[in-house]
């Protein structure tokens, strides 16, 4: 497949360009808002063509799919332009700044008959698939609660728009809470009904939150606690799933790499749970390519991206209002 890049981004250079090439795909062009950066980025990454706008790039054509990894406020207009040009779209999270935009993207893709996917990489991880399989097999009985520990330290090279530009979609809620929402939905197979939350700044955020803790009510009665932050250098990440018959402790699994450890604790004792260590992004691209070929769905669909955004927006509203907020499943 031939890919176009909308956004001369870090995630594309660190993970996605290698993931496309791992499948033998070609990265045909990069489109940036800055022509000079596009040229340098193309040269640095061995990309044939560079454009100073997505419109020019789409007019030049020559791609089957567009990967969108610009700042968050650009995702919707860029996705709509790519879809109008007949390209399949793999879009970064959060899909958009609001639900109306996200729904429009997914609807337009359906109407155009192109594949539209959300790059929620965590559900591609062997670790999360193993946790989901344990839960589905009844290893912990009825799930009572889940804790998601995703308080990390934003590396210096990413301490830009994420920590100081609300207009670009900055803040830890659109950045990390969406991932946690998708992960919980993937593991438990249900969508939160309502949430309550507190947010704040703890050393990085300037005009946007850099930390948030929230509690979600699930339809099954399970409760979920989620903690996201940009400012915690040593907290590590983890997922815990607690049920009537056992608990799953998964350390270090909220990450871009295929690492971590999973332990299942039941009345029979403790045991380590093995899992595949395949590359998360290579796997996501594999499933996207299969969907383009007409076989199956992308790992995370457009609807998955809308639903993770619904939860994140509810968390932000709950933190700002101090009220319990029902997750908006309307429209
Ligand atoms: P970057 O800050 O690296 O890139 C975002 C945009 O910023 C680029 O598209 C580019 O604009 C501009 N930019 C990049 N570098 C420079 C620079 N040196 N000087 C000026 N402008 C620059 O963002 P990320 O790669 O961290 O994130 C991009 C998107 O990907 C976000 O939506 C984020 O949420 C998502 N993401 C997803 C991850 C995942 O695992 N699924 C992980 C990390 C990010 P232009 O468009 O004009 O080229």
C-alpha cells in the first residue's frame, strides 16, 4: 500500500513509518503546514515527496491511505479532505475536538466506502489481549472493579502543544484518558455510563490539565478508577482487574512497547501469564491493511474512536463542573 502522511510528527517518525515499511508499504509523501519542515522531514525519513499543505498533497495523489498525526484540532478537517479524495484513513486519537466532528468523519468515511480507523495502539498489545482473554474465560469471575494507572512523565521533546495549547487539543485528558477509555472498553467489552473526576496541574500544564483522576460506572456494576498524568517520572503504569474469583495485576503495560508483566492471583495462588511481544503499531497496520483488503475490521474502528472521545469529554466536563456526568451516547 502507498501511504501519505498528514503531519510531520514524532509518532510517525518513531513508530508509524517503520510500521508501514515493516509490511513492505511505501510512504509516498508527507504533508506539513510548513513547507521547509516537510522537506527536511522527507529527507530525514527517505520519503519521496514533500508538500506544504495537505490539499496540494491530495491533489498530487498517488496514495491509497492517509495517516493523520497532526495536532488534534487538525484531525477532523484533514480526515474529511482525505476521505473526499477517496483515501482510506488511519487517524490518531483523539479523533477530533468534539463529538460532532468525530461523528462527521466516521459518517463521511462510511458514505465514501473507505476504511476509517483510530490509532488506539494498546488494544494491539499482546498484554492487553491476554488480559481480555483471561477476563472472557472467567479467570477472575465477575469483574467488580478495574484500576488504570497511567501517570507517566512526558519526555522533554513532547513538552510542546500538549502542555500549553488548548486550541491544538492539549491536556492529559485528550492525550491519555482517551487511550484508557479505549483500553477499558476493549478489556471489559462495555461502555462507561457516567463519570466523576478531579483534574489539576502539577508542574507542566499551562492553561490545560496535566493530571486527572476519574471514576467510571460501568453497566455491569463494575467501577473503574483511572489516573492519567504527564508529571510522574517514577510511578510506572499498570492495569488491575479485580473480580469475585481472582485479580489480574498487569505492570508496565500502558506503553507503546510490547513489555510488562501480568500476574493472575486466585485461590490457587499466583501465576505469571505469558503474552506475545509483537510490535503494537505493526499489528495495528496489519489489521488496517486487512480491512482495506475487505477482510475484517481495523483494530480500533472509527466508532471506537468516537466512544473513547465520549468518555474523555465526560471526564473533562466532570472535572470542570465538579458534577457526576453521564457519558453522551446521543447523536
Ligand atoms: P508532534 O508535536 O511531534 O507533531 C504534531 C504536529 O506538530 C506535526 O504534525 C507538525 O505540524 C508539528 N511539529 C512537529 N515537530 C515540529 C517542530 N519541530 N517544529 C514545529 N512544529 C512541529 O506530535 P506527536 O507526534 O507527539 O502527536 C501527533 C498526534 O499523534 C497527536 O494527535 C497525538 O495525540 C497522537 N499520538 C498518538 C500516539 C499513539 O500511540 N497512538 C502516540 C503519540 C501521539 P504539521 O502538521 O504542520 O507538520
